[in-house]
């Protein structure tokens, strides 16, 4: 048994105790799915009325009472006829039983605990005395479609967390409390970075002025850096014809993640889920010689992918997003140098944004050649090249066999968010599928046609997902060079408004992002708002400041005010921006 298996069993058992407590309040509740999950458990219910999180302490108290009753968990095998009869009024369990029948099982597995006779494969603890009443907590209520399908009924999902002991639980709850303060949705709203309107559509964020200012800074930064490495950039349409996605294979491999087709002038189009197919067409425009390679083609391309509404999450999981995409077409001999260069750009970018909470995952193929496209020798060459580059750069990485995409191995940058979970934010991957499907070629030095290697490279991944990590990583205290507002000028009274506006223009001429607060709020309220907005520099302008030949500057995180000349202050800001200093 693995180290955490016993804890997983306890978590599963707690979900059953929660069901016992719920059924005491709502005896006719329909039971959806429930199981142990990372750090805890959940259960879905079809309740006769809407409930709020106010009910959680009551359910939690009853669960602790049930633990003290030392209830046994007893497994039994039940015939399918008997199981269906028992659940004749519960469409959810009836459907689950039918799934068991379709799998070829001979009996249905039930567990009895107290007065709960429940369809469940288990395993469970033998007795509730094995559970620690101080080591779990019910945390939240959410909606969940039955079986994750939006066409089905929305059920009520109750979540809980559970650990080995009270100390571990308290440590986790404290971490979650701190993480919630950094929640990118909360900070995004407070700082005016982005918004999602139901009238516009779920999963379709709108970049507000502050967020867009940050995004433009990073877009310009990445554009200039890519150009310095020899990239040329294109921009492809948001909709493409059906035939393009048939050729690329997306309509065969990826159609469930694509939106419904559009018919225009008797032709069928799709919102593009990826930038790659149109990029392949650009490469094919003219014949290529080995002398022309590598071709490095970048694109800041917006794509649309269907995500279930229950999986949408702020900027982290969206339906429309912009990728910092690029496709590199090279010879086999150039592959290593191109990986080295991409890795160099990636490391440089992360160093400049001050982001270091990530690790590398090398996702490899396995021995099942039927799962993948391309020549196995080319796969092994690409995998070994990636491995060699990582070792050469002396970075820690881990390998996961069988996690490669069907079209090629990949190197993922796994960022660790404030909740301790990791997610891919940057990807470098080799593609053996599209070069074949689009018949991409180049003429080698012997005059023969050869197939180029294609590297997909999305260093920022998507701006949306990367910003979610960036917001939470800095808790909104962004480095000066890409902070949305770098200076905030606060007018003490109406008579100081004009001077503030004049000073703001002087900063703007120097390409410094500045805002002026000329509202009717008190100075104290203006200061508190600016602190909450996490602006790097704050200048309160009253009679004294307006008449002085010095600026009175309050740095973010400090209560002290320092004096500095305007020229020196501008020089200081520009130097820090150029050096990518974090303040």
C-alpha cells in the first residue's frame, strides 16, 4: 500500500459520513458522484432546495457525532436487479448501475454505514473510530453538472478537506487563507485588470485599461526580444476554412474542443483552436533550401477552445486566449542549437519578470508506437536533444514517460501556483504530424527533398494563464517595469488638480505610466486606495509640494516620504525599468 492510500480511504469514508448527515436533513436527496480528491473529498447532491455555506458547520458537527458512534463500513455484493429496485427513484444511481453492467461486472458493490445503504466500490475504513474528528473540515459549496455535461441538471457539490491530524489541517487552512489573499480573480477586480461579463460570455475575459497596459508592455518586450533572435512575425485570421482543419487533423483529433462551424457563402469555417495550421501554409508559400533554414515564425494569435463551464476559472481557464506562439522550421542538424536558443530566451524572460517558482517536465513517448505519428528514430533524437540541452544548462527537470503529445515529445514549464498545484504555462514541443500532413519540405545540400523538424514554442503560453500566475505570484505588487500604473499623483484639494495634471503630462512624455486622483475623497482615503492599488510610487500634492522644486515621493510598502528632484526621479525610474528591477 502506498504511503497516502490510507488517507485517501479516510477521505472517501468522510464523503459517506457527509452523505449520512445530508440525508438526515433531506431524506429524498438524489446522490450523484462523490470521491476522495487531492487534499479532501466531495459529493454531489440533487437537493430539494438551494443551500448556502451556512449549513456547513451543522453538517460538520453531525459528522463528528457520527464518528463517535463508531459506525462500521460493511461491503456487500448486490445483484443488479436488486440494486436497480433499491434506486428506482434515483436516476443518478440508476445510471451509474447501468455503467457497471456495461463494464461486464457480475454484481454491484454496496457499502452499509449506519442507515446508509450506498452503491460504492470502496474501499472504506472498517469503522469510523479510525477517523479523526479534528482533522477534517467542510469548505465550500459549488454547482456541478451531472457527469460534467452542461446539458444535464446542475447538482450541489459539497467539498471538504481532510488530513492525517489537526496540525496538518490547520497548516493547510492557513496556506489556503494566504492563497485566497493572492487569488488572481480578487486582485484582478481590485486593481482593474480584467473583467468577465455574463453578457459577453463565460470564459471570455475583457482586459481592462490597467491589465491591458501590463499586457502591452509584455507583448512589446517579447516582440523585441524575438526580433533580436531573428524571428519574423505573422498574424493569421481568427476563423479558418473547414478544409484547413481537416488537413491538419484537428477535426479528427481535436473536434470536441472546437466550437460549432460557421457557414458563410456556402463555405464552412471554424474558430481556430490553434495557430499552427495557418503557419504551415505560410511556410509552404515558397520553396525552401537548407540555406533558408531555420525559419523562425512568431505570432501573437488569439484562439478559441471550448471549455466546460464548470472548468472555467478567471484567467486561468478561459475559452478565448492569446498565445505567444512561434514555429521554428529547421534541419535535423540545427535542432540542438534551436532548443538551446529557445531555452535561452525562456530563461531570460523568466529572470526579467522575476518569476522563479517553476520546474521543467520532459514529456516523452513510450514503447507503444501506435499512439504516435512520425519515425521512432526522429522521436528519440528529439527527446535526447531536449535532455541534452537541459543537462547542459544544469537545470533540474523530471521525465514523464507516455506524457508526450501524439505528434511529438515536449518540454513543459510547470508553474507552481499559490495553492501548491502545478500547471503548464510554457511549452516547447516537436511536431512530427503537421510537417507530414502539409507535406513540408526543404532541399538539402545534395539537392534532395527532406522533411524539416518543426518546433512549436509558446514561451508565455497564453497571456491569460500566465497573468493568472503572475498576479498571484506577486499578489499585485508588480515589478516597476510592467506595473500598470507606475506613479499615482494625489491632489490634496481641487486647487491642486491643475498642477497634478501638468506634472502627469511631464511624466507621460517620458513614457512613464501615471494616474491622477482628483476625486472629492479625503487625502487619507486617496492614500488608502493607492496602497490598495499597489502603485509603486505615490506623490501627494498640496500647497507645500506644488511650491517646492523637489518631489515628495512615497515608495510602495513604505510610510516614509523622501525628497528628490524631478529629473533625478525620472532617471531613477528609467534606470530601474531598463534593469528590470523589482521594488
